[in-house]
C-alpha cells in the first residue's frame, strides 16, 4: 500500500540552474507520482501552519531530494 508525503524536488530553471521546491509525493511499490506544482503552506490557524511546516521538515529529513521530471 502506498502513502503520501512531502518531498523536496530538484528542478531546473530556463538557464539550467537548480532550484528546489516541496511537492506532495505518492510512493507505491517503488514507483512514485507527485504534484505538478509545489505545495503552498496555508491553514486556518497559526497552529495549522506550524503542523504543516513540521511535517515538511520531518519528511525532508526522512526522504531527501528527488529530481523533478
């Protein structure tokens, strides 16, 4: 069974330079799918924002960086 997590993805800009963004990522049996656009950080309260940011930080530590595309 797969699951969603936050994932840092390495992108290339129009000049070929790297930049990084956080996407939602779905991993199932070794293959992955991710959101086309990076995620926004928003919530109904400051507490919601903090929870989202902490999840993102934990997932960055756990899952590292993948190349976009």
